[in-house]
C-alpha cells in the first residue's frame, strides 16, 4: 500500500532522497502503523510530538496499534518550544 508521509521542521531530514515539499510517498506493508513508518525512516519515536493521520490526532498510546490504510496521509511534527515571556 502507498501512504504519503509528511515530516515537518527538523524531522524533514529523515525523509528519503527525492522527497519534495517535506513529503514522500512510501510503499508499506498492509497493516503498517505510525511506529512502523518511524522505524522505516529511522525517526526516533521521542522526536515525534504530534502525529496526524488524514488530519486526525493519533495519541501516543495508539502509535503502535493504529493501522494505516492505502492512500492515508501521515504527518509528524517534533516538539515545539518557545514563545514570549
């Protein structure tokens, strides 16, 4: 199955060669999970703070069990810090 993976900010460096606009289409085994995608791309799990599948939040407790479907869009962001005091 094919899934579009979007990695933002510093995570973009984990995308495969040829990726454009912070995204790549990956061929994955049926039943793959967000955690499987992280492993395939060598993204440290602790580096992914926010994960969305088709725009819907995936809580950390579901990252190993939520299965992706053909055509899904998986987006991941690192922790964000900062702001004015």
